[in-house]
C-alpha cells in the first residue's frame, strides 16, 4: 500500500496512518467507505454521533461543509506529520485576593 491523499483534508497519508471511514456507520447499515487519515477519522467521531452521521453527514461534501470540520481541515493541513497531541482549552481557576 502506498501513500494516498486523505479524502477529507487532502494530506498525503502514509499507509500506517490511513483508515477506511464508513460514510454511513456500519452500526446503521453502511457499507460505502472512503480513505481518510486517522486524524480526520477521529475528528469526525469527536464531532458527530452515529445518528448524525447516518442522517445528515453521510457524504464527503456534507462533512466538508460543516463549519467545525472546515476549521479542523484548515488547522490539520498546517500540521507536520500525523502524530501530534490535540490541545484542549483548560479552564482557568479564578485567583481570589490578588
């Protein structure tokens, strides 16, 4: 298997970072797959429930046009490599008396 572009973000992805993503989840009867990088596959499942994927986001075009996916794609295209830590916003503690 050779590097292939991720169907969602377009990055050339080495085989060890590729996965097949079911456009309609298997649990909902889906059989059609697309090749994506693991980062995009993980992000899709962070953003959408299985029900949402089956009902609303079952095409590449629909996934790509969701505002959160658009932001993700712009961000991930700027990353080097495929193994990086996802940064999450931490709640700041309010300091009292200072």
